């Protein structure tokens, strides 16, 4: 009887201990369960006739950010973790090259590419350089543009870059997208989300524990990709080379990258489809996951109809 009680008590003690001391492990376990429930595994196979989706996450995030968006369907979805490495424009070229290697290694052909924030920058540059791989691309509040207006966040980053070049001490100032404490993480959520997102403190600690291993390299990357002239406009410089159908999705209340960036893409690519989401900030996949999934599916359906009409004309 005593042995049975001990066996029943052990998982409870383990859960409480994890909740108090290692909340990051609980979040990883939850994400693992979520991926399994959605039928997402590391095994790769070609299914159905619809185009596969390759999803690129944003700066300092990881592939699990797409979990609220993806749902079981006849589409094959692949989320990959990006690598923070390199400098200036070579960083973008390096990451695009890594994506190309991945695409070739798994044999993806004629797929739909989706990227958000920094991942949107990569997706756009990839579409410009390797259009033969894609059927279309969705850019969700992408970086790498020179919008008519800048957010206060970007303005401050550029000021910090000038101070850095002047060898001024910036050790006391943190970058909102690179939190190292719970209050800083809350500041990041307030910046990225239009509506306040208040999470239990232990969950915040867990999220922070899972982010810290990638933090040291991201400080330099942030300056190089947003503040440094060499790579600040890398997407905009490649817009004229994009020939595949393009969709642009942006949160109207984005405080990280100004929503006016959508007009830059629309002007360069007149046939692109633009969807501006109300009551939404920079973290579109977090704030409006169902709406994001809906507009992407509508865009894909439109492309299927268009491609079908083209094939009919060819056969006539």
C-alpha cells in the first residue's frame, strides 16, 4: 500500500519541482506534446498533391512559434530553426544558403515559402534568387525594407548603433527583443503584441530559460540586420527580382517594423496581395493565428485557381 502511494506521489513531486525550478522543461514538454498532437514528426514524407509549406521563424524565436497557426490538413508543413551567425549582408546570404541546402536535402520542389519578421526577409531574398524552387511566397511583417515611416523601436536601435560606433558604453541598456530577465521579457511581449499579454511568472521564467541559450549571439545579429546599412534594406534591394506570386501580411499596430513597409512591397510588386490585420502587432502568429492561417489558405487557393486556368489555356 505504501509503495503504491509513493509511486503515485512521485509524478506530483516531479511536476511541482519542475514548475518551481525548471519551468522551461515543462514548456518544452508541452510544445513536444502539441507537435505530436498536430501530427508533426521529424520523419519526412511527401503527401498529397498540394504544395508543401516551409515556414521560417522570426528573430530570436524558434520553430515552435508556428504551432498556433498550423493545423492538420492536406498540406505538408515544415518548420525549421534558423541559425544566428554571420555579419552584415553576408548573414542574409548565409541563411538563404542554409535554407537552400535544407530544401535540396529533403527534395522539396515547387513549395510555398512563409517567413515572418527576419524570416520574412530571408523568404523574400530566397524568392528573388531561387524562384524555380517556389510556387509562391508569404511575407509576414518582413524585415529588410526602408518604409516611409519608422517605429520608435527602430529609431532607437539606430541611435544605439551610432553610439556603439562612437565607443559609448551601452552595457546598461537592453534591446527589447533580447530579454535576459522576466521584466525585460514582459517588455518584449508588450512591444510585439498589440493587446497586453500577461502570463504567470513561472511560465515567463520557463520561456526565458528556453531563450537564454541563443541570446549571446543575437545581440550582434540585431545590430547587423536592422541597424547596419549593409543589410538593413536587403529585402528591398531584391524585390525587383521576385517573379513568383507574393502575399504580404502585416499587423496594423506593429511597433517593431512599421506597417508602411507593406506599401513598399506593393509599389515594387503591383500584383502582390496585401492583407493588413486589425488589432494586431508584430507577433501575428501569436495574436491572430487563425486569421493568419485563413489569409494564407485563401492566397494558396487563389494561386491554385490561377494556375489551373493557365494550364487550361495551355491545353486549348
